[in-house]
């Protein structure tokens, strides 16, 4: 029999353990939630799923609001309203939300958003498939945000084809002025093209911290040193003013993985993985990683970039001889005619790099020197401390090119006495296009690829076996046929000539005068030649033996036996007493 007290003790022990486990679980979750809390919480966070009704969540669990019956619009001409539609097929490479549905119109339409002053991300999402009666290649339109022209005569289809993508997004930064309460985003089909229409799949607005990419108006000495934007090739620094609009062209986690929008620091930026396709140098360097380093954000705000950007990097390696033989170089295609903001992210996390002059290197941007004494430890203050440097460069075309290559190159310091390691490092990179003097960011469309001609193969009859072609035999056959034709032609010529002579002979016999000609019977001829006695042969003619004969009392006639026929005839020569007898 079991002890009832043991049962009670067992139950109490189980209850205590469960309570203890719950306490630890709550503590763990609270710590996890604390650790997952983003460094920045946006005050504006709007996600609009165009062409959709109601609310739905995307793969990253963000909630998207449909624009149908929403307070944001679209506001448009009622005489030619926009339509909402799903794409003719579901995308595979991108999320259905917000890409699968779209707002489309042959007329201008506008969305109006309630905003507050400050800098703001605008992200536009495009899936250039065909929708209902809308052909993907006929969408040409412009997009304006307030006074800024973000896109002009824009073709999402040509852009997607050039990128090799199903769908894509374009990210812009604008500043909302003081006392502004609303931001209008307007889509306008390109004028002069009756078939042109505008469309959009999704719109996202996210606020950003003050002066994340803009130059502060009133800066301290430390801020001036940190936020100084060196203008490549110019003596004075560059200022990214609030009057500027920016377009994000590239955002790369150098030496690291892709960072999704939900893994960003609260602004839902996506960071591309390090693609070696951008590297143009003979060597690609190495990719050191230190996931255990404790990052100390003393020099810059923690929301500047995700920690993963600063725990991975690309360096030149440990071989000093090889490092001095090349520059670690990236190239990025950009629109010509604009200024660009280039932000380089650095963090020394390798254990051997701990003090100034441990790693000093050169930086070149657009083939011009940007830094001749780049020392990350000197900039940041120590190992494990992230830092960044900003540079501005004007990309002008010399031959009216639409696109130019903006290069970023690192060079190991050739002066061994000036650095402990002949090496260089880069952790992250961002490149922004800066609006011009007329508040324009729009660049040209990519060229439409020339289609490869399609060759239609005509099916041939099925052969039982494939004959092996012998060119020597073919030549022999041709020569033989030609020779045979020539021989036949020659024989035909001689036969024709002989036939003509026979006809001439017949004609001459037929046309002789009747008073000189006489017809004999065969019995008379045999009697005259003694039955063709060989003693009577006097020669050989063209048609056989020639005989002499005596007829009518001894008159001599000449007979050509080869001319005998069923009707013997005599051919005579009026100038001679001798005549020719024919049969």
C-alpha cells in the first residue's frame, strides 16, 4: 500500500518546480524582449497595401492596411477613376504582401498622409506584371512627394528586367518642414503617351532619427568632426541640407549576410549581403568575423546600423606582399549628373588591432583619394567601437553616358614604418543620390534589352538512319555526270551530222534530173554483175563494195552495193560516162 503523504509531497514538489520554471521563463522572455527591443522607435509607421481592402500581415508579421476605402486615398479624377487589381500571376521571389495587388490608372491619382516635422523614409513597392488590360511595358509615369520629383517617365518593367527581379522597392528620404501637417504622394502617367498609365503596389512611410543622414544645423565640435562630409576634390566640406531629398542606391553589409528589414535598428531598412559581383579587384580579400565582440556605441548612436554590420568585415588578409600588389575595389553603377553621399562603416574587432597605427590605409572614391591616413582606432577610440565616415562626390558624365561606375577602393599603406599591418578594412557601405537644384531625383530608365531573334525550325522527315556524307564521292559523281553529258552531246552531234549527210544524199538522189536516172530491178542488177561476183569489184565506197556492171549491150555502170534497198535507184553524174547505181 502506497504512502498518502508521499503523494502529497510529490504534488507539492511538482507545484514548486512548475512555479520556479514559470519564473525563470518569465525572466528569460523579459530579457529576450529587452534584447530584441529596437534602438529606435519610429513616430510615423504607415504601411499601405494598394489595391487591397482590409488589413493583412506580411511574412515579417508587419500589418498592412488596404487602400480601398482608406483615409489616405487615392484621391483622383472621378471621370476616369483608378482600378484595383491582382497581378496576372502570383510572384515567387517576393512576398504577396504588398506586391500581389496594385492600384492602376490612366489618370493622375494622389495619396495624402498625415505627418509631423522631421526626416522620413518613403518606400514604394512595384511588381511590374500585367494587370487586367494593363500591359506591363506601357506603364510610364512620374512620382512626386511634396515638391520633390522622385521618379520621372519611370518604367518599372524596364527596371525589373535590368535588375533581373520580379519585384522591387525604391527608398527615398525627405525632410518634412516645420508646421507641415500632410505629405502628398502623386502618381502621374507620362504626358504625350496615350497608352501610358501609373501604378503602385505598396507605400511605406517610416520616420527616422533627426540628422541620421542630414547635416545638423547647429553642431558641437565633436559633431562637426563626426558629421563632417568630405567633398571629394573640393576644399570645403559638403552639407546635406534639409532641402535635399535622398534616394538610397546601395546599402551593403560588407563581408556579411543579408539583413532583413525586421532585423534593422527600428527603421525597417534592408541591408544586402556582400556580393562579390561588386568587387572588381584581382583579389577579393578575406572575411573576418567576430560574433563575440562586445560592441561599444560610444562614438555613434546604436541605431546607426545593425550590430551585424560591425561584427563582419572584408579585409585584404595577412600576406603583406600580396596586399601591396592590389587595391581592394568595389564598383557601383549610378546615374550620371548627381552628387552622391557615400557612408563607410568601420569597426576594428580583430584582437590584434587594439591601438592607433596598428592598421593604417588609403581610401579612394571615384578614383580620387579620400583618406591617406585612414585609422579606425584613431577615429573611434578603440577596438569594438563602431564608427562611420561620410564623403560626397559629384558624378559627371564626359560623353553623355546615362550611367557611371562609382568606385570605392582600399589600399594597404606602402610605408611599413607608418603601420603595423599592411592591410585595410571595411564593414558596411551606404550610397545615396542627392537631389539637384530643382528638387529632382529622377534618373533615366535602363535600355530595353534587344530580343534575341527566334529561329523557327522546320521539322524534317524522319530518316531511318543518318547518311554519312563523303565529299570526295560527291565530287566524283558530279564530274562523272558532267563527262557523261559531254560525251552524249558529242555523240549526238556526230549522229546528227551523219543523219544530215544521209538526208543530203537522199535529197541529192531524189533531186537528180529524170533524164539522167534509170531504175533497175534486182534481177537486172544481179545479171549485170554476175550475181555480185567478186571479179566485178572495182573498189570500196562509203556504203560498201563498188561493182561494175554491163547493161544494155555492154554499157558500163558503177554499182555501190551498200545503197541497195527495196527500190533500186541510179545516181548518175552528167559530166562522166560512169554513173552510180543505187538500190
